[in-house]
């Protein structure tokens, strides 16, 4: 067997092994989550000045005279993106904030229970300090922090809060870890131990 054929065979074996494991070849993790916001400047200001994210580059405007928007983004062909911007929040994934104009745009904020509903969660080291800080900035909370005491997520404390335009956000904290960790050799990805 030549070196070239050996390399090809090993490459095929690696590809087959990855595919057989049920995973996408080369997957490293999430790159960003995106949300459509009613006012991009307001959203960026909130995530930077209140949450503590770092703003990066702007993109746009984007629009097309053909069906490009419908084909590539699954939106109305006449939809436009006046502007979008990426922000990085600590050691977590990036957020892509998008402002759309579309003839058929539904301007109601989806509930978590709606299909396509979502929320972004931010890990904090000290739940009480984070809640006190956000309340001092006028942020509205949905209830009080809930400490999970049973099941695999025991050790996790969480609470929902709202962006000024009504988007669902969440704080989570598990400084001592969660109960599931005693039953698993690996860990869910976390900002406090991103390499594990």
C-alpha cells in the first residue's frame, strides 16, 4: 500500500467513524445565536451597557430584487435587513442581533411556549449580585430565582428576565456544579469550564 493510499484510507476511516458516531464531521460547537430585534441600536446598547457584552462589527444593508432572501433565509422575498451586528458576551457564544423590515413581519414577541420561541441564558458566578445589579438598572424579572434541589440539575439556580423590548433572557448559576456530574464522565459545556 502506498503512502498516498494509506492516507486516503485513514481519511475515509476517520470520516466513517465520525459519521457512524452520529455526528457532523468537524463539529466544534456553537458559533452564534441570532435574534431579530425591533431596534438594533437599543439592543446593542442594552447588551453592551447593561449585560456587559462587547460589540463587534456591523453588516448591512441587505436586500434583493429577486428571490434571494426567500431562498437563502426563508423570509419574504421583499424582506430587508437594514443592519445587523455581532456581540460577544463573556466566554460564551456570540449573539447576532438583526433588524428586519418585511411586509409580513409579525411584531409580536414569541412566548417560550410558541414554536420557534427561544431565550438566551447567561452564566453568572453570583446570582444575588447579578439580580441586584440588573434590578438597579431597571430590568424586569419574571419571578424570583429558583434553586433546583432535586434531579440532574440540582445545584443550578436560574431566573428569567426581559430585555427592554420584551425578549426572554435568563441568568443561571451553579457554582458547586450540578448533580448530573456524578453520573457522567463528561460535562455539558459551561463558561466556567469551557475546555471540558
